[in-house]
C-alpha cells in the first residue's frame, strides 16, 4: 500500500495498492534485467524478494494512474498559509468555522500604549471584533478574511479580499 500525502496540509492526495504472486516476478525480472539493480540487492534475487518487488511495482503503477486522474481541491485561505482544506462533498473541519470575512472599520493608533486599536464587523453584520496589536495591519474599510479561534482575532491571519469595500457597497 502506497499513500501520497500533501505536506503542507497533511491531506491524502492518492493511495494505491499492489499485489503479486510467485508467478508474477518473471515480468519484473524482465524490467530490471538479470541483476535487479543495486537498489534491490541480494534480497531481490530470492523468491520472496521478487514477489515483494513485483507487488511494489504494481502498487507504484497504480499510484501513477491515481495521480494522473487527481483533481485539485478547493482550499480556504490557501495552502501553506494556515488555510483549511476541505474535500468537496465532505464535511468541513472544525477550523473552517474560525475563518471569517469582515470589514476593518476602524484602525487608530493609541500613542499612550504604543499599539493600534482595531474594529472588525463581519460581512453579515452578526459579530464585531475589537482587538489591539503592535502590528500595523494596513486594511481599513477593506473586506478581509481572518481567523478567530476561540473568538480571538489572529493578527497574522489577515488576507485582503476586496479593497475599499465600505465605499463600494455600504454607502
């Protein structure tokens, strides 16, 4: 059994199974020649080794077929950026409920404490988030996507969806 995993998200992309019988190894011998290459070593010359090599070759061929027919799946937040991946038609993960869209309506600098104070209203208007950060997040009146696990905004998770959203749609 071979499994192909996408490293960034940990999602299984393909799986393949191979099998062989003691009569199948003559075909593999033809592919590798009489010496079975340095990779197989002496074990590849034994009857058991030949069957295992034949099963692995069958599994690898099945994996190639599976990868050729693979279709990319949608990713909320993008791969490698902490996004959450859901297979189409499958259940969404718990982390997907923490991905929100909202409008950064206010950004003010608090000189006394040396931090920026922010207000975000979710796109549907159902929730308001207020938070402070030393980081200057450049969005104001823009529609952004962000993570809020446990109701706390992750200041490193912002992704711009649409600039000047407030001017275009709310006025």
